[in-house]
C-alpha cells in the first residue's frame, strides 16, 4: 500500500470511532452472479487492506473461498476485478439517486438538502477513498474516463433541477455549477473526516451551513 494510502488510513482511525459498513449491493440471483459478486467483494477487501499491487489473484480466491482457477470463469485478470469494484461499489452509485431525491422549492433549499444527502451517503463507506487513491496512484487515473461516462449523466440530471426551482441563477454553465457543488461538499466531507475532531469549535460550529452559504453566495460581502 502506498504511503499516501497508509497516512489516510491512519487519519481515518483517529476521526472515525467505528469502521463503516460497505455500500449495500443488490443480491445476485444466480450462482454465477453470486460467485462473481463474492470475488468483487473479496477483491475490495484485499485491495483496501494491501493495495492493488500487494494483492494476488490467489489471495482474492482464498478470500472468496474459491479455487484459483475458479476466478477465471468470471474475470480474465486482477485489473478486471478492480475495475468491477470501482464501477459496482463506487459511492456515486448511491450518491446520484440521493441527489435526485433531494427536496426543495428554492435553489437554497435544494442545495442544502442535496449536500446533506450527499455527505450522508459518502459517510456510510469511507473505504472508497482507498479505492480512489489506488486508482490515482497505482493506475495513474487510467479508468477515470470510464467512471466519468457512467456517473456524469445522472449527476447532470440533478444539476438541471437548479433551473426548475425558484431562485435567480447567474449565467454559469450547469456543468460548472455541478463541478463546484461536488468539489466543495466533497472537500467538506474529506476535511471533516481527516481533521474534523482536531478543529477548534469556531471551525466546526455550523460549518455545513457556512459551506452551503459560500456555495450559494460566495465570501464577498454585499455592498
């Protein structure tokens, strides 16, 4: 595992009292689907604990309770297992529906509710940070275009709702509004996870509401 991943894991231990449960996934219907799902979950556990290059196909097979040869009925390579884990266990699979379910009759209400739902979903399983560090450090972001094509359209559906509720919007392209929304509230989640318990009270009290206000109105005082 990279030093960066190790440092993150150490930081999370300091700020999270208990380990988060992995994201819930649909129950596979057939034996083949159940075996495949078991391999993806076994890969997830091994990749998170040992890193991608530190994990062997045999270890994944052992974790899943299969013979080594059984893996190749479902995956041609370890990288295929990793990509399946990214695409099938990424939190944006539940974040996107949560955003689309956000309620509000004004832009302010919609943003506040959507951001709260996003952070709630991200908090349910922070091991996805390990997945992303592996993707960035060990694969140099190789699979991000594939992820973008999958996750961006449903997120844009959420952003389009900004134009459907009450509230004047500046002439800013919706993809930029979406990017700043994801970026700002993801940074809230990350900083709260890593250093939240170390921050003085004035940096924690009503912090989420301030983040929402900054997203909507910026930091410059009105004349």
